């Protein structure tokens, strides 16, 4: 009776605390928040930080702020890099997600990268508790992504998930409600953006911002040759700062060059998938041959990535229809079925 009372007057949350975006799922309501993991702060002469904006408004300030204002991304490669700013960001998102009937602090389940250290786990938990959580539970991102994408994680059958987020790529083989083998590499969408920035800087001596690089990746990025060769030769106009003259300039860049720029991070992701396959027990490997590989996360939407991995592994590769929301949907399903899926939650 008391549990039911608490449940009604608290808004239990499931959070995908991502390097690029934070998504919040509220029990009984679904996904109610999807905002960039960015905080804009104003620094004073004593080193203090005053929060100006969080989420979408803060991201719009990236690369556009005066010297005393900084747009901070408190998470790096899937883990907390700035504890104080992350706590303020979490507090804001939790407050924004609470219903009008909430009078008790919420229980929160947070998805974290596979293989993070005990210190990093403690930092996530303490940050959420300081932000107003009653209890905090952690679940590994690849498990959450597998549940969210509908894979039969509790069956005696091998399933392979590849979740490509902003900061990390998680590759996991799952069976009987547990991760049999996993590879986690700190390469994801942000590393792809950086690769584009570095390529343009090296080849054209032009500096572009992270936001510009991200837009290039989303709109024009690809990792597999187009069937129409003329498509590769198409050029787009890119604006930046000429590093030699120091003045704004514009260059023309082909789609083939964008693919070349993305080659290094994509190769790391491909290698991590092949590494996981090589270390998978034979019985589960045969299941993966039959069922294929599931791609989730924002990075899964990079044009041609599924075809490239299919070519590299010889296996069928599918992109989950709701790839961006697989992790938060999975954590939300755990929250909604805590008695059934409680054993999946990490200590």
C-alpha cells in the first residue's frame, strides 16, 4: 500500500545520460525529454560558475560565446568529466520531468557504458543523488539498447547489439539476461565530428566548428561507396576560418572527401564488432549467424554503415527503426517492469 502511495506521488525516471544528448523516460508517460547534454555557464573573477542555460538553448551557444561564457559538455566519452556541472544539468532535467503530483524524490535508473570503473559508477550515482534522486540504479547501455530494440535478451539465444552513441560504441553479445561478451570503445558521433574538423583543417587550412562538422556528418556523411559514382564527386560549400589569413572563407568539399574524413573512427567501430565476434562462444556465434546484428544509437544512422559492417562481417545487419531512442526505451521498460527485469540492474 505504501509503495503504491509512493509511486503515485513520485515520478520515477529512466535516463539515457548521453555524451551528446540526455533523454528522460517517466514511468507511465514515456519519453518526455530529449535535450543536448550542454550547460552554458558564466565565469566570475573568483572562478565561480553561474548557469545561464541548459540543453537546447545552451547548445545554440556552442562556438558563439564571449570569453567569460562557456558552453560545457559535462560528459566525455560516456562518463562524467565535470561533476558540478553535470549535477546542475541533471537537477534541471529531473525538475523539468516531474509531474505536478510529485512530492517525493524519484527513483532513477541510468544507462551507463559497459566496463566503466567503480569510481565512474560512483560519480554517476552521487551526481543523481545530489540532483534529487531517492534511489539510483545503473544499467549497462548495450543491455538497455538490446531490450529497447526488442531483442530476446532473456532467452537462451545469442543476440548481438551495436549501440553507437555520441561518446562510445558498445558492442555486446547477450544471452539469458546477461552480457556474455562486450567491447566498449570511446569512439562515437563526437569522434566523427572531430575527424571532419581535423580533415578540413589539415587539407584546406580552414577551421570549422563542432556544430558545422556535426551538420556535415548528418546531412552528407557516408561510409560506403555510392552506386552512382557521380554522387561521390558532388561538392558542398563549407564555411570556416582561414588559418593562414585569419578571415572567414568558404571551400568546396566532395562527398568522397567526407567519407575519407570519417574512415578512422568508422574503422575502429568495425574492428570492435569483428573483435567481439571472434571472442563469442561458438554456440552463440551460430545464433548470431542466423539472427544477424542489430544497430542502434545516433551513429547507426550514418549512411551506409550497415552495408559496410555487413560486408566486413558477412552477417545480416539491421538498423533498429527507433535507433536514437533504443537505450532510453530499454531503460524505461526496465523501470516499468522492475520486478521482472530487476536482475539486469547493476549493483
